[in-house]
């Protein structure tokens, strides 16, 4: 399956209209970084943003968690700003948490892990930017 088949526009719209809890894995505390900018847009759109970055305690006034597994409660979407080779362990954590959607940002591609997530019932978007997709709605 190629990325175009994976990135179903109906699925993207479903996710973007959700406005639930999004764990941003690899979120930077630096305002100039893409992960920070995307998280800011998500907050402005009504999402509850949960930073996941083991190097800091807090980002944008929200507690930062060391891993997805440490995030308490339900997570609707996992938005990934990590290297592609880190995706399999993130998928494992997403499956264990019962996450409904996995969004891999621009340049983040891992077909095998994406297939495993889909087999577990997780909707997957890969190699797309949530901020850009909001702007294209």
C-alpha cells in the first residue's frame, strides 16, 4: 500500500474535526520548531495538547511526559515528530493505550509500523502535517 492510499482524505477530515486530546511525541519547547508551531495551532483549534518529551518538564504551560505510555487517561490522536525508526515503539505504546488515530508528520514514514497500527484498529495518516491540512480545509 502506498502513502496516497493510506492518507485517505475522509480520515484526515475525521481527525481534524475531532478536537480531542492529542499527544505530540517529540514536541519541542522552542517556539521556532515545527512541533511547537503545530501544537500551538492545534491548541488554537480547540485541541488539548499533551507534550511528550523526556528532556523537559513542561511546554506551553502543560506537563511534558517522558513517553506516550506515561500519559494518563485517554489519548485520541498521537502526532509524531520523531525519526521514522522510532515509530514502531510509538505504535506499540499507541496500541497499548487504545489510541484511535496515529498521525506521522512530514518526513515520518514507517510502512510496517503503520500496517501494525491499522491492524490494531488505529487510523493512520503518514508523511503529512496537521497544521498544513488544517490550512487546506
